[in-house]
């Protein structure tokens, strides 16, 4: 999130310095090499280059925007060490009149109860805000400019000042509130999606018991003007949905926690579907079609494919990963015919738009012909005619 935000601000006319503890990233950027791929980032990098530089040292500035990671800790709370370390660094260069903006996803109350007390130790007069991010990998730059923005300030002046800065590149409405509400809104957005995906997954499991096609039932139910059921799948991946709902859930409000548990149970359920197809064989070979957590991107963070791989390996299956979108990872094959050689089962995991185009007749080198489709993407009849045993999740 940090790099696209920095570049958009630089393009918007600010002089922006990117600071990161990862010196490899700094060196890449100093050599004009982007550390990751994202649609439009290359062009933006060129357009912003006049105003953008990077540094291994955090220097005094007028505005500090913090976009450090906030992963899930072992007890499912928000891991705060990156934020604590970043705020300590800002504290040492903070001057009167500075604005500090936290963008990392956090538990409600973090800005006022953790960030502010550390900055208060400086006894400087500063402004402080929370701005949530909701850009999707593959369309990050467009969404950063076109999604509504929620900005929370510790006071009106902080919120207004932050709005003034973000308005240099945000073209949609910017809504002002307090920091805790802004932090919560970010969590609500992902919790909404997680709970709805959990409902779709539970529907898929339930309807499969009676061989009812969940995809068709959901499609038809969604013609109701007030119904918007989500799609089932092999589990939830990415940097936000599998993590953020934990920052809100509690034992007293079980729906959010239960939804996390249901979605986390899907990889094991999917492996069970594969097991039901594979005939007796020691160490069968399973090929996972798709490693990225969502279709047509190369982002594999928190991907259910890795969980499914682990579960298969615990059951002494051999696993091959196939994903033409993931480049430069020696563990991931990009040639389908190499992936399928002597394999016993394919599991379609990621909804890459190229997968329905795979011709089952072109796959001639498998040992047993089985396929589990967790996205209802393939033409089951065509694959059956080509000799495959087909199992579609939720049918
Ligand atoms: N990626 C997304 O799609 C997305 C969307 C919305 C919100 N977020 C949130 O934004 C935050 C950042 O996510 P990201 O995907 O950009 O993470 P990232 O891991 O891609 O980038 C974070 C960067 O922070 C650096 N860093 C760590 N500690 C630091 C420190 N003390 N000082 C300076 N730099 C430090 C890391 O080296 C890394 O380069 C997280 O809280 C995440 O939940 C991400």
C-alpha cells in the first residue's frame, strides 16, 4: 500500500520520501526497479519520479504516513510490533505542526490508545489521523483514486488537514469521522465479506448432502431484490479478509468468529472431496490448479492453496502447484503438461479466467483422471466425456 500511495502523492505534487526497513526494497527502487507488479504502477513510477525518492533513514518531514504490516499474532489479535517500531521512529523526528497518518489495518482504538500516547511523549503539537485502505491487488491504483475514503482524525483539524492531502489524488467523496470509527469501518468491510462467504460455504456443504446444486440455487435466489448471496469456494485468502475479522471478533459475539472458522475449514473439506475421487493408491499425486488467492492476479498471500497443499501432504499425498500467473517461484509450475504427468487428481482452486479454456482432451498423461472444481468453472459434461471423474464443490 505504501508505494502506490507515495507515488500518487508525488504525482499529485508533493515531495515524497519512501522509507522502509527492508534495504533490498530501497535498493531496488534506487535502481528504478519496482519490487512488485501491479497494473499501472510502472507508468505511475515514471510520472512520479521527479518528486519521489527513497531513503534508508527516516528524515524530518511535514507529514508521516504509516503503512507497515499488521499480521495476525498467534492469539488472533493484531500484531503490533511493526506499528510500535514505526511510531518510535517517527517520534524521534517529530516536529511541531507535523501530521501523522496511520493507514495499517488495526483493532478499534489503536490510534488513540497506542499511537497517540507514544507521540504525546514528545510534547510536540501534532495532528493525527487514521485512513483506511481498501484497494484490491490487480486494480490498486484505480481503486486508491476512485473508492470513497474514510478519514478519522483525533480532532477536526487533523481530519481536515488529512483530507486536504488525500484530495490531491482521491477523486471520490472523502468522509470525515473520528479515528476509532474509521478503524472499525475497515474491519466491517472485510467482516461483511467474510461472514457472507461463510454463509455461502455452509450452504454449499449443506446442499451437497442432498446433491442439490448450490451454485444454481444461489444464482436463482439472487433474483430476489433484497438477496445477495456470495459464492462458495476453497477458503478465503489475501491480506485482509482472513485476518481483519479476528480484530473485531469476540467470544461474546460468535457470528464473526464462527465465520472465520467455517471459511478456514474449507481447505480440509476440499481435500476430502479429492480423497473421495482418488482410488486406492499409495502417495497419489494431486495437482492444485491456481496458487494465487484470487483470479487473474499473482498475489498468493494467505492463499488457501498453501493450506490445501499442507493438508494433502499430511495425508501423504504428493502435491504439485500449477499457476501460470505466479512467476519466479520454483515451487510453482507454469506448464500444465509437466504438472499433470502421472497425476491422480486435479483440484481447481483459483478462479483464473483461463481455467475454463483448458481442454480436458489435451490432458493425456495423468495416471487417474479426477478433477475437483471448487469454483464451478469447468464444463462438467465435457470433462466427464473426456474420461474424468468430476466433483464440483457444493453439488
Ligand atoms: N495489501 C492490501 O491489499 C491492503 C489493503 C488494505 C489494507 N492493507 C493494510 O495495509 C498495511 C500494509 O499492508 P501492505 O500490503 O502494504 O504490506 P507490505 O508487507 O506489502 O508492506 C509493508 C512494508 O512495511 C515495511 N516495514 C515494516 N516495518 C517497518 C518499519 N518499522 N518502518 C518502515 N517500514 C517498515 C516492510 O518492510 C514492507 O516493505 C497492513 O496493515 C494491511 O493490512 C493492505
